[in-house]
């Protein structure tokens, strides 16, 4: 069959390369496929031949190589229609699939264009090949074929490799170059991931001798690589077989040691003298799965902790079971505890043994401290030194500590009694022996010796230092210490630390803010990847004792119920004193006793805490600090803390009483002291800059620093401040007039605006009520009412409406409606109307009433404004005025009764700061004033407690100001 002299160009996409004698199937665009289809139609008798030319470098590069392969197109098919093509009707963009068979090399000049054809006669003629190159090529090819046949797992592939090797030996020298193309194309395609570089180099080599040498080099490198890979695989197999051999030897050693122990036990039983070592070995047999002496230090530590557990306890059984599983796994894999299951077991054992499982309490120092006579006094002194005020919280904590002390004393007395009872038989037998003695003098001496040996004072040291089982008091769950419930910044965490120091116990804090997964509390099960115990068990491990103090911070900010579970419900078991003695962590999966833990929960509000969880907590409400308490805290705690943190002493910064009070009242307004501490820190840093500049100025002028002679230590930062020249450079005293330059303009004026407004005199329709602001601070708020004319005559149906403004909530709006309804009902009794059935707002000139609470940007709500709104409406309609130094609070009913409200302490303190002289409160809140308000405030203010609105109006306007036409009688409705 003759070959054509001109060949059509078929560009091969990068990195495809077709070598002579090789086959390749490629996808072709529609245009190229149509051109090949035309060649099939012109060559009816034979298959068309094209020039398959590879790309040079990258698919984006359109240049082709100068060498290619004359290839016969064996098959050309169009790809089947896809679903998208059928739906869209597009049948012209389907690619073609072409199967090519390489025939021979071809070349073309560099000036060749893609539109031209290639001359098939331009193939490079075959040169005379050297015998040495042929021998090297065949040797390299036979080596790699033999290697691949030996390492092939399929018999068919082995036979194919043997046939190729036989063909290679029988082939003529002229066909060796063709055989090189076949071998490199087939072998590289099976063993190399990216053979395009080698194929491109081989294809571009036109000389037959050079092509043989290049193929020999490629096959030699490939054989070396395969040989190294095989050697490494054999070494790994040999290592595995060595581990198996080691495992069998260890099994034999274990069996021999077992037989020896049984023989030693039999011989000791016969002789009747068991050795201590053998008895210990028999007692610890539950952990002696094998006696591998190559255990690392961590495994030995785990084993020692497991042996220290109480025999027969549930935790020891669980630990021994998992320990034996780990040892079996390590023995099976030849010490391969690094497997996945081995790592899980080892991590579990490390967590398990790190927990304080032992019921024997070894911390005798803590118990000896509790039983001392000065324990309560030291605890009270500790709480007083760490916190100022908080008398209710300290009282509750001292009660708990007193119960702990009494329980410990009772336990010691019970143990001493048991020890004495156990010694009674010995004492009785000794007395009988003494009584049987013949010599009276010897009998008296022996009796004194026996009585001296049985004194309780001799038994007491052994009782105190002996290990004792934990039988202490169950820890109460205190909610937010302090405050148990209240705003932030009031020292909750620090008071928890003070409790731990007073009890001489470890302290652990768990932050629950944002916890949304139940597994954070109970732990993850071991079936999950990277599982671990919950926060409670983690804190127990860090504490190292079963009776630590645990602070559950921000319990009101736990996430809501989702697909991860409810963490709040998981805390029910933790905080229930009747259930936490058997707390079950999903990771440990062994009951844990939490009954000795003192849980202290902190929260800012009770609204977001679930009712079952709140039922398990002992709630103590502490709203915040008064200004007097803040001043004491600033003097005693905050100022020394800021001085120390900024490198100064009390000689460098001194606050006047007015300056410190101005910082607390005009620059901060919160229930806690965080903002107060930041403000004091700003002042201290400002003075620190002045002090540093003073040191630089003194060093520049004098050349030295004068040491204060009164100072005991030679501190270079202490300058003699009595020197007049030094006083001119630095002034340690901070006065009130300097605060604006340091802290800026005051954010609050402490009621000066309200005071100036009230100093103008009483006005109609304005009454001052008591409120609690959003940050827990109390204050006064004016209730303003005015008459709004409607412009209509009587009988038109207009008028009589109440308009409420000031960003009010639904509850306070209802209070306004109640107040207006009560005033309309009793308008005749108050002298507003002339008829009992007349509407005071719909007379000859009807009008509406507009009630407003200032500061409309602040949201206001709550059931405590009924009394103030009623007095404001009565003042508006009667013309009587309430004095500006009178403030009131309380909610009302439709029948005119005054009901109690909350926040009495904050409201009274706010009224005192606003210079209110008289406060009207519900009668049911009398106990709150007596218990919560300080005596110095009660002595300077007048408190009027009212039961109904008639008493409230008389207290607000004064006796006889409001003329009642008839006595108000509370009548029950007959409807």
C-alpha cells in the first residue's frame, strides 16, 4: 500500500504526544472532525493518514513542534447527544472521537504554516546504528521487562512481558529504533504520571542512533527508580514480619512467667512463708495482663493511679477494663499503641486517672484549718478585706462556713468515738491482767501505764493525720455572688475567689456565655472524632480535689435549645444536690460525685434562665453599690490597684474627697465599679505622664534626684515633695477643678438640671416619680401633663382622650389609662365636676390630656408609675401643685389600692442624690426600706407609706389641700 506524499496536519492538544507504533484516542472539535470526515469520504478504499503534531509548551501557545508522527485514523465517531443538547436542539457542537495509530516520524520546516500540508517524504533517513548502542538498549529493556514481570500480580501481564522480551531478542537491528518507540511509549504510560516531557524529547530526536541512546537512558533511570521502590517495600514487609515475631516471643514469655508464678504460689503455700513480693504480685493481678518492662513513664503513671483506686469500686473496674484493652491492643500490634483505637484508649485513661476518684481525702491541712477556733473570724476578715459592703452576701456565706465547721467537728468526734470503742476490748483485757497481779505496787504502776496509753489526747494526732473519707456538707448552689442577680461590674468573680481562699479550696471558673451544645457540659461520646470530657470534668481535673469552688459565670447567657441539645437542661443534673452525686459525663461514662463541689452561679438577669434551673439555685439579689460604697471601694481597692499597675505610689497621686465624689457621680453612672475604675485609671495615667516629665526636668536642671529621707527604701522614683522647687514641677493632689481637663466634659450632672428645674417652684400638672435606670441606678423622672384643646363644642363627641408619649411600654401605658379612669370616676369627690356622672374632659369646652415622660430616647416600662400619674392628673385638673421636693412610686389598681413595687433601695438612693426631702412609697414596701436603706439616709429623709390613692394624694398635696366632698368607700361590685 502506497502512502500519500502530502499529509493533513492534525494538532494534538498539550500534553498529548503520539509515538510511532503507539495508539491514541483523542477528542476533536467539530471543525476538525468535519475535516477528517471529508478525508474518509475522499479515501474510500483505505483509511486516511494525517500528521499528528504535538503542541510545544502550553495550551494557550498555538505554535507546534517541528516533528510529528504520521498516524492512521483508525476510527472517527461523533459523541452521543447529551440531555442538554437534546433539550436545546443543538446538535452541531458535538465533538468527535478519533483513534490514531502511529506509523513513522515526520518533520517539516520552521516556516511551515498550519494551512499547508506536510511532505511525507521529509522523514529523516535511518542512519547506520552502532552495535554497542543496540546491545545497551536491549540490556536495559530486558532488565525492566523482567522486573515488571516479577512484580506483577496478574498472570496475563506477566505473560505479556515475557512475550515482549522474546520479541526484543529476535528482532532485527534495523527495527530497534521502532522498538524503542514502542517500549518507551508503553512502559512510561504505566509507571510515570506525566511522561509528556520524555515522549516529546524522544519524538523530536530524528536520528535513530540518538533515539536508541535516549531510550536506553530513560529505561535505565526508570529501572533504578523501580528497584529502589521495591527495596523499600521489601524492607517494610520485613519490619512487619519482625514485629509479628516479637509478638509471638512476648506471648511465649508471658506464658512462661505465668507458669513460674503458679509454681511459686504452690511452693509458698506448702512452706507457709509467702514472700511480700509474691503477695503483692497476686494482689495486683487484675492489671498484670503482661509484664512488659518497656512501658513508658506515662503508662506507668496510669498504672500506678489505677492501683491506688479503691478495690472493688466502679471506677476501678472501668479503669482496669480499659487498661487491659489497651495492653491487648499494644501486644497485638507489637507495641503499636499509636493506632487510632490505641490513641483513643490512652487518651481516655489519661483523663480518667487524672480525676480525683479516691474517696480518701489527703488534704488534711484544709480540714485542720476549718476545725480551728479562728476559722470563722479569719473567713470574715478575708471577705471584709476583699470586698466592702455586701452584708447580706457575707452573712449567707458565713452561715455556710459555720455549717461546714460544725459538720467537720461532728465527724472528728464520731471518728474519735469509734477509735475508742475499737480499743475497749484491749483496755479491758489489760485491766484484767493488772488486776490479777500479786504485787500491789506493781499493779498500781501497770494500771497507770494502761490508763496513760488509752488517753484520747494520744489518739487525736493519729485521727487528724489519718486518711479520712469525704463526708462533708453538700455545697449549696448560690446564684451570682455578688451580686447573685444584678448588673455587671460588681465583683462576682472576685468574691468567688475570696470564698475559695476562706475555705482553703481550689477555685475554678467556667464561662457559660454563648454555650449552645449540650456536649460542652456533659462531654462528647468516645465514638466521635476528637471527643473529650465536658467543662465540669475539665474543671474537676484542674482543681485536683473533689471539694473545689466552681464559678459558673454568665449562666443567663446560655444558648437556646437547638439540634445540639439544651445546655441549660444539662446543668439541671449538675446543680441538683440530690442528683449530682452520680453525675454522668458522656466521655468518662462513669458516675462522678459532685456533691462536695460548691457551685456559685453568676447572672445579670433572671428573665433568660429557665424555671427548672432557677428552682435549683438559692437566689440572693444585690442590685449594686451606692455612691458611698463606691467611694469607699475607690479609696480602698481601686486607687491602690491603679497606682500599682501604673508604677506609682500613694505619695504620687492623692484625690480630694470632692474630686473622687465627682468622678463617681458625674463621670460614671452604673451599678458596678468598672467604669469608675477606668476613670480613676485615666487620672492616674495623666499624673504618671506629669511625674515622668517632672523627673526629666529635674534630671536636666539639677543633674541628680533627691531621695526622700522619710522613705525607708532608696526608690529613685520618690522625690522629696516638700521642696518648693519640686512642688512647682509636680502637684500630686487631684482636685475637682482639674477633672474636666483630664477626663473631659462630665457626662452626667447628677441631677443638677432637675434641681434647677425644681428650684423654679411648683407647677401645675408636674409630679416627680422614682425610677430605676437601665444600668441599675436609681433616679427621679418628672411626669408632665398638659391640657390639649380640641376646638369643638360640647356634644360633638370629641375630647376626653389621653395621649401618652416618651417611648413607653405597654405596662406603663396601662398605668396611665388606670390613672385617668380613676380620676374620672372620682372627679365629683375631688371637686373637679359638679355632677357624679359628668366627664371632666367633656364639659362646655372639651379637651384632651397629653401625658409625657421626658428622655424619649430611653425605653420606659414597668408597673410603678400609677401613683405619680394619678397625682399629675389630679394636679392638672384641680390646679393644686405638688412640692418639688416630693417624689413617689407605686402601682395602683382600678379600685384605688396602691400595690408594692421593686427597686426600692435604688429609687431611694436616687431621690437622696436629687435632694428629695419626702418620698411616698407603698405600705407593703416598708420592710424594704427598713432592711435595705442605710440608717444615715433614713434619718435625713421623710418616708410616707400609703395603702390607697386617698392617702397618697393627701401625702403629696398636703392635708386639706384636696377638698373631698364625700368619704371614699370601697364597694364591691354586684355585677
